[in-house]
């Protein structure tokens, strides 16, 4: 029986994960679950944001359902003890280098989007974000300059193999969608990005059926707001993908709507909403659980191959939204668990 590691984490993480679990439980799939602490919660219970017992479950599991990590009380801790190290550590430890972040406007959410309804209505894209490299994992530190001033540094780098493997995921994703791939970089300024662009072009020879374009990240940020319908699949680095996906979420209605899958090519994956622990609304029942529920659907599809159940969950979220179910981020008044109820009701 497949084993799912459930890592609720901090803030709204446990609240949204609970709703995704209810949805999975209702489907009566043959799955086993093991829950483990992660993030600030794990720091306080076990002394480390990613304790050995959590890593052990993560390694044994067929897939991981992750809530969110982050706790303002931990902001002053030495970096290795901060909650965010848990998600970074899992991505690295399990070599989850490919992050799929689908952004689409669900029917009826035009008025929740920050964009004009007719502009927002066209949003249906996947951001393929590299997750194991870039400025996130380069050498970093603090030092004193020759003049005795404090200096912080984080080295941005990619090697060609790292770029080639994420490029292939981008092309494969585009191949089964519209056949259009847009690679986003900053090759006009950064050597890292010049290599990125060169390697993406080299890999494109393996995918003659996919039309490749390139865009600088600053322009991409602007185009996402001006005409998001032009994008189908975007492939980009770790930092640019992080920023552009938060932006795309708001174009599509709310950050509470975007799920994600972090994959390593083996079938195993970590599934989480793209949002964080939202300390400003934690514990108030205001969080939108849809992103996490949709992440559970991605888990069933990508790691367990249970396509039909994944489709059912996505259809139920759509039906709940069409029926008018809305949490406050979407302009409604439902609580997190009432939104879960609406999805369960639509599941029948
Ligand atoms: P955030 O995504 O937690 O919140 C940003 C804003 O969006 C807040 O106003 C929040 O209330 C709102 N929001 C987020 N999710 C929502 C939901 N499901 N429903 C309704 N509203 C929602 O980003 P932040 O405030 O910059 O970060 C808070 C903490 O989360 C930080 O510690 C950060 O490092 C962490 N973080 C973790 C992850 C992760 O675990 N993968 C992702 C992003 C941020
Ligand atoms: C995300 C988050 C993380 C990231 C942080 C919490 C490390 O913003 O999952 O999008 O930057 O990747
Ligand atoms: Mn982010």
C-alpha cells in the first residue's frame, strides 16, 4: 500500500493540510499515512526544523503532502535552525529538482483576480521551476569589506547538467500541452542566465515539435500582468520561478489556489501549495485550502498514477467554486473547514 508522508508544518499549514486529508480520506483509496513534524513546529518539538525522524518518513514514503513552514518567532535563529531550511532540505535531500506550478483561472474566479476579467480569463499555464540550484544553494555568508563594512553574499550558479534536466522537463511539459515553451532568464546581465539560455537552446534540438521562445524576467513579470494568456509553459530558474509563481497566483485569483509538485523523475514527489505559513491569518480559519487540496490531486496523478481520483478532486474544487463557495481571499466568507465541506459535498 502506498505510503504518504504528511508534513503539516507551521501557521496555516496544518489547517489546509487537514482539509486535503479529509478529501483524500473520502475517496477511500488504499493509502497509508504517516505524519511527522517539520519547520518551526519541529524546531520546538525536536530541536531541528527537519529532524531525522521526519527525514526517515520522507525517505520511505512514496509521496509527501506538505503544508507550509515559517514562523516569525524563528526569524532571529541561526539560519540552519530556521523553518524554511526544512523545505529546502527536503528538496535537496530527495533531489526534487523539478517544480511544476500550474496556474489557471478557475471558472467564476475572474472577479477575484487582480486583473480585468477578460485578461484573467485566459490564464492557463504551468511554471516549471528549477528547485535544486541557483542562488538558493550557492555559497553564502557575511563578511567584512576591506573598509570594515558588513557585506552579505549569495552566489548564483547553474551547471549545464542542472539546466539540461530542467529544460527537458519544460519541453516534455510543453509537448503534452500547446507545444509552446517560454524560457525566462536574465541573459542580458547574468552569466548564469547566458549558460541557461545556451543549454536550453541545445536541448531544444531534442524537441523539434516544441516552439521555444526566450524572455527576460523583468519583461516576463510585466507580460504576466499585461497578457498572461500568451503563456503556456514557462521554464525558469529557482529564484525567478519563485517570484513569478506568486505573481501568477494573484493573476489567477489568489495565492490560495496554486498547487505544486516537486519531482525527481523517479515517481516520488513532494506536493504543497505554493503559499507559505501565512502567520497573519494563522489560527483564524481564514485560509483557502484549495491549493493544498489541488496539491493532493497532483500527488495522486504524478506519484500514484491514480488519474481518475485526481480528476475527481479537481472537478470537485471547480464545482464548489462554481456553486459560489469562497474563502475571504476570494471575496467570500467561508472558513477553511467550510470550504473543505463544500469540496467534499461536490465530491458526492
Ligand atoms: P505567505 O504565502 O505565507 O503569505 C502571503 C500573503 O498571502 C499573506 O497575506 C497570507 O495571509 C496570504 N495567504 C497565503 N496563503 C493563503 C491561503 N491559503 N489563503 C488565504 N490567504 C493566503 O508568504 P509570507 O507572508 O511572505 O511568508 C510567511 C512565512 O511562510 C515565511 O516564514 C516564509 O518563509 C514562509 N513560506 C514558506 C513556504 C513553504 O513552506 N513552501 C512558501 C512561502 C513562504
Ligand atoms: C516557496 C517558498 C520557499 C522558496 C521558501 C520558504 C524557502 O517561497 O516554496 O515558494 O523560496 O522556495
Ligand atoms: Mn515562494
